[in-house]
C-alpha cells in the first residue's frame, strides 16, 4: 500500500487527508482521513452520508477490513506509510 497526495488539516484529532493506493490491484482510495489522538493513530476510509427521516446526518462505511483480515494482526499505522510527512508534521 502506498500513500500519496497528503493534505495536512491539523484540526483536533484529524491530521490529514490522503490517497491510499494498492498497486497490485490498481486500486486507489481517495479521501481517507488520518487521525491521531494521544499515542493512538488510525485511518478512516471514505464513508457514505445520508439523512434519516428526521433529517439527522448519518454515515456508513464503504470500505472496511473484515474481522478475519484484522484478527491477530498489527493495527494499521499510517505513519509507517509516509514517515517523511510525519517528520514534517511534528517538526
């Protein structure tokens, strides 16, 4: 997996948006969100937005890891994909 087009946001826990590419599959995911709060960091994949009957905004996952895929594996750590940006962010 490769990260590109990092756009720093720096608002609360949201650090940046990024495109994630899996070259082997010729797949690009645009609009992933990179979060960090304390010593935890994670990526949120793009979500679908809709309004319920009361007009409340709702969101649903479009892409997610299956339970089987994530069982027994190390959590996805965004800074491993683009350490040079992490240095710029912290510096």
